[in-house]
C-alpha cells in the first residue's frame, strides 16, 4: 500500500498560487516551511528513540551493569576487561588440592601373592622383598547415633527432697536432633543452597532419617536466633574498619520486591533485607550513619547522604559504561578508559603512589573528561517547559565522573582502597544463587534469618574456617563470635 502524500498539489495549482500574487505565494511557502520544521522535529525525536533502542540492544554484561545471565548466548563477547592469560587450568604457583596418601590408614588389608612362578616353584615359600601400597578414600555407611542422657535422681535422707542431675544446656527435649545434624542441615540450606525438599530426601536416602520440611525450617530458624548476637558484633566491627564495600540487589519476598543490602570487606560480611533501596534502608542497616572510614560503592546517589565518611566509586562500573560508548565510536571513552587502567596498573605495582603521580592522573583524567563534555555538552531547554531537561547518558557519565573525580581516583590516594567494588559484588553474588534455586522467600522472617546465617557463613569463610564446624560449635556453645575473637 503506497504511503499517503502529506502535500499533494499539481503544477497547475502551484502556477495558480503564483499568479494570484506575492501574498498568496509567501503564505503558501510559509506553510511548507512550517510543515518541514514540524517533520524535522519528529524525525529528530524518532532518531533519538532509535538510538536509545539500539543502545538497549547493544548492552550486555561486558559494557553495562546487566548480569551475565541476561546475555545472548549466541552473541560473541568482545573487549573483555580481563587480561589474556596463559594456558587453561591451574596456573604456575597455584597450590593444588590433590588427594594424598595417609600415613595412618584406618584399615589395612594385606594382599598375599598366590600361585606358582613360571619356573614351577610355589610362590608362598619365596623371599618377601617388600610391599606396594594403594589407598582408597571412602566413607562407611552413615548411620544416626542415639545418645541417651540418664539424669540421676537422689532423694535427701533427711528432708525427702528429690535432686536431679543437670542435663547439658543444649539437651532440652525428651527426643531431639543433635548439633551435627542441625549444622549439616543449615550448611546444606544456607551454604549449599539446597532446597528443603532435596535436604529431606538426602536425610531419608543417605542417613535413614525421615524429616519433614517444617522441621528443617525450624532448625534453620533456631540457628539464626543463636547466630544473631554474633552477626550484631560483626556489624559493630565493620563500623570500625578503615575500608568497607557496600552494595544492594533486588530480593523477592512473598512475590514483592525488596532489597538485600550488603556491607563487607576481606574480614566481615553483613547482609540486611529491607523493603526499600535508598537512605531509609541504609539508616535501618545502621552502619553508614556511624561510619567514618572509606565507603566503596557504585554511583547510587543515596550513599552520598553520609558525610562522616569518605567515598570511593567502583571503576569497574565506569569501565563497562566507557566500553559501551567506545563501541559506539566515541573516541573520548577509550582515552578515559586507558587512563583509568594505566593508573590501576601503576597502583598494582606500587600501592603507595607518589603525590606527583596522583596529581598526574587527576589532571589527565580531568582533561579527558572536559574533552568529552565538549562533544556532549549540557542540553538546554528549547521550549519553556517545567522540570529538568533530560541529558544524554554520555553527558551524565562524564559530569558524574568530573564532579566526583576524587572519589573516582580514591584508589590512587590510599593503598588500602581497591580500584573497584568487586568485593561487594562477590558477597552479593551468592545470594543471587539462592534466588536462582528458590526463586523467592515466602516470608520476611525467612529472608531475615537467611541474611543472618549468610552473614555468618561469609565471615567464617573469610577467616579461613570450616563452615560446618563453625556452625556446629556456635549451636553447641551458643556463642558464634568467639571463633573470630580467638584469632
């Protein structure tokens, strides 16, 4: 179907307008000019929308903050931020974890030589010259062990009062599960992210115990209650740390969007679920309002409500955005990216950069940001409309980095401040695995208890301790923080 003509006029009609005089001709031409200007604005607006849609299609995990799970599996990734390494597998200097022979095997089975030699002599009478050994590491059938505590009852011969021996503090019911079983359940659920259904099947098949999912939930809730004082102490320790990483991610609770906030470093991790994402959640988490160190985070503006601390921005976020613009043939983006990477490389070689080198990178980065802003200046209002004028994404990135240039380059000023916020992203990543497995939490209590236990497990791993043993000791002694204080 042919497109309808916006203006359809014959040569004779044009001639008639011309013959009718100057005023009619000017009016006709003015009408055409107005129509052309109107169409030009429409085309310009549509071109902006087309470019925005192209940008959405072009973005993936390597040039934006989109997760890798959203990437097109058939699209070839380009310009990875990681340096190319050598051969695949374990690299030189990597400490292996291969299976080694035990010096004290639990069971020894001797294998005797039988039969005759080729010469016809019976081998049982031969000279024994030594043995060759091979070991098989396995476990025997796992069976539950029932321990019965028999509290002695003694009647006083004088007054007749009956005295009963004390049961251990963790033995409260007539029949209950022991701490090892409870710790294994918590480890499978909150460290291995196994569903309650699969845990129930595991205990039935492997250990021979039939456990309902309700029982498993109660055990996890019991563990969270025991670990909460330890996690509260972890939060207090983070307030005193010189550098803390912060991040947040969406969390579904009863099919409603909540946010899981994290704070951590190389020693401690703290998670906090909350219905909101901004300052209200950060105040409720109760770390940033008191924190006086260096907070490492992305450019979420809510973090800048806290002025007692210094701030450091995640440059991995900047690099991904710069790569996107570089792929759109924006030359300034590549220069800024190379400046940041050069500063990182020099910082990696010499953590304590000289003052003149810090100033060198600051001046260089500022010059390149200004060059980019000349290409993407601030858009001014054409029509007198209320509200702010929408700026391009390139301008927003450039002006944000310029206004926060000290926070962008904080890693060059302080040896303990990293280039990025990958520590927080690693802490958050495991909670995303939980959501992939379970999809959503059915209640706020379940999410809060999961956050408590995950805070503890992540901290245990950062201290190089066994998760299972740490949980078992905590549930047995009702004091989870002592394992860190003992160090």
